[in-house]
C-alpha cells in the first residue's frame, strides 16, 4: 500500500469502468443517434452521469414506443434523430405525468419530484445538444417547465445518535441472529466505512471507489473521484485514521477476487463493495438507532455538513469540503442552522424582569 498520494490522475477508476461497460449495454437499447449525443457530452460529464442519462433516456423512448401509436410500429433502435422534431410539448408533459406511476416487467415504478427533474434534465440535455448541432429545428424540451421541488427538512443524526450508531456497529447490538453470523467478519470494515462517511462527508459513490493508493496516512489525506468526474484530496480526522488502520490490518488477510485487488472496501464475496450494499449496511444499523428518521448514506453526509457548519459557521468551507460547485446549493441545505441561531437570539434578550 502506498502512503503518498501522487500527482497522477485516475481518469478511470474501477467504478468508472463498470459504468462505461453498463453504458454500452444500455446504448444498444437506444436509438442509434444517441451514441453521437453521449460522445459529445463525454468531455464534460462523468461516467456515472452519462449512465444515469442513458437509463433516463431509455425510459423516455420506451414511453414513446408504448404510448405513441405512430412510433409503436418501429423498433426503438431504428428511430432517427428527426423523431425529436415530431414530438410536441404536450407529449413531454404527458411523459412527466406518466412518470408518476407506470409499470415495467410487472413492477410498479413511481417517481417523485426529484426523479422527474432528473429525467427532464437528461431530456433537456439531449435536445440542447442536437439543437446546437443543427440536427433538429426546435428545442421542444425547453418549452416544458422543470418539476418544482418542494423544500424538505434536512434529516440528520444528532451527536448522541452518531455515538450510539458507531457503538452499536462495534458491539453488534440489536442485530438479528442471521446478521450476527457475519458481524465478526464485517465489524471492522463497517466501523471504518461509517466512520469515514460521518467524518468526511464524502458521497457513497466516492467511498466505494477508494483504492489503497488513494490513502495518505502521513498527512491524513484521501484522494477521491468526485461526482463531476474530477479528482480531489480531502483530509480526515484521527478518529477516521484509527478506524481505517484497524480495518486495513484485517484487509491484508483477505484475498480479493481478480480485478478487485486495489479496492479498499470489499464485500463478503471479496469484490469491491457496491453503492447498494453500503445503502443496505447503513439502513441495517441506523434502524436500531432511530425509527423516526430514514437514514441513508446521504443523510450521513448531511450530518457531517451540519456539524461542520455548526463548528465553523463558514458556508464556503462546507461547500468546498462537500464538493458543491455552487455555494447556493450548500446554503439551501444548511441555512436552517442560521434560523436556529436567530431563534435562540430572540430568547436571549429580556426587556423587563418578571
């Protein structure tokens, strides 16, 4: 394991490679003109973003194929780019309505405001690309309003809940008999993983992509592959360092599956742990801490961001550490702390002694 982080860039980490291969599979189900679109946005997007767009566009073309009589006679892969000019504003509005609830392979699928907005973003991006390339004559997707997102209260763990969570992971308390069978094998990994998420605020996708040579214990530095497709180095506290070192001692004794040798966090199958597996892991432990909050890896990120803002009062620092490109994104999430401070200030001033 290397202790020093070099200046070389990991253009494609292992998760990127997986996403690129999945992307190629999805492309085979899309109209052929979509390949040009994905080649065009490749320099400015991450492999994960492009894969998400591909899934979302597949949903759109499946909608057209199933709901539009004129297009149902053609295979999706045979559609030409001119189909985008034939789609009316009303068709896209019907698509948004369809996304609320539809069936696929005998399974009901729903989309909330966030899901609809993401799918509209993919559609807008594709329309914008072909419109600028002058391959279509109008940008119909721009005529449809983006779904309005309603503000939601930030869900996070309180400091005492963080302590209880980590204590329970170490002790294995409240786990079922079947969960306890694997607990001794995964305890050190789970403590290290949760401590890392809570102590740095990194995204779960960034966490699962960590390789050995991304960690610099001399400086408590960690190189991560950000959501936007770039690499950056963040720093972790000693508590995270101790948890990582304890796990890495055990990790040395594990023989990983071929192709997973560099992965820090492994599953019980000795492969790089997946985002889905971490989500299940967090849910398993968190439901024993609180039943009133739905705790996900992203909520652990919110917990870190809240704690950092409380300690520093510096919204720009929080935005930088969390990797937000726009500080307004950060302010929107953590401005509630300012509200708490203003409420406390109102109670501090006494005009007359009672």
